């Protein structure tokens, strides 16, 4: 059980790191940076379990990646974060 918890924590930290890098990138549009900053804050919150926060983040990232002004390389990076978040299960 602790192995699964450690794996979830590792996936969580990888996803947060990826999202933080995209939000800090100067080529990322301002509206996307704002959305990602809010998303990162909700991921770091403790109001729900990690898997619920991950599921909510996946849903929000799906909406963000639909933005037509989003550069394709940013979209691919966000999809990588989604893939990482999908590994979080309880």
C-alpha cells in the first residue's frame, strides 16, 4: 500500500513540476498562465484526496488544451501532465 502511495506522490510531483514550468515559460499566453496558476493552487490544496484533485485537474487541463491560441508544444506538454495525473489512483 505504501508503494502505491509513493508512486502517487511521485506522479503528483512530476505533474506539478511540468505545470509549473509551463506556467513560468515566457512563451505561454497570459490567459493560460492564469489558468495554470489557479490549477496548481487547487492541486496543492488539501480539501480533497489526491486522486480527486488529480481528476479535477485533468478535466481543467482538457478545457485548457482546447484553446486555439495555445501553441502546439505547450499543448503537448500539458498532455504529458495529464498522462502523469492519470496514473494517480487510490
